[in-house]
């Protein structure tokens, strides 16, 4: 089953038209996709498809993460575009940010936000039945890449 992140709002919360654009910020979190402290059950039957966290989290494409960005209207009409319609989300760059060895325990990377912009008219090219003035939801369907973790912020419309 694919991971999903969904936001909903009341009809009329945004004054949208065909010239509007969905905007948000995202960053590759560079972390594990397993819950904090996750360990496989000791007495659980062996499942050859289950891998330890380190191995499964290594399945991240070099080309970056991609997923489907979907807008939904009050009638249930949907239109989706791949994140790569703007740009894939590329991995964090790891670099030494310090010279003093005493700070070696500090992560060698930090979140660098990438701003994404999706014109509403592009969603309408996918599904012309989408009622722009009645858009009530945004869903990220993580269906286009392998394992990965992301940080999302600053959702809105311009």
C-alpha cells in the first residue's frame, strides 16, 4: 500500500481561478522511513520480503524522489500531476560545515527547502471537470519512487 499525505479545507477557503497556482516547500529529510525505534519482532515468523531498516531505507533513487500531487474538488473530481512536472526532489547534500572536530556528532547536512509551484491550469489539462472554485483537498500519493522521507511546509495558493 502506498503512503499518502492529505490536506482538506472548506469550500471557498481560497479564492482560486485558472491563473492560480498551488505552492509548497519540500525537502528530502534524508532519514529512515521506519518509525523511530522500530525493530522487527524477535519471535515473528521469518518473512523473506522483510528487510532490516538499513537495507530497505537504502532504496532511494539517485534521480530524486517523485510522487503524485492531486487536487480534489467538492464533487470528488481529481486531477494529478507528478512532482517532477516541476522537478523531482533531490537528496540532501552532505558536506562538512565545520572545522572543529569536537562538533563531529552534529549532522553533516541540514534541511534545504525547495519551492514547488503547480499552475492550476496544468491540473485542468489533466481533468477539465475539476471545479477550480470548489477545490477542497490536496493529496500527495507517494507512488512514483522507492523508499524515502520528506519534510513538507508552506502549503498555499498564489
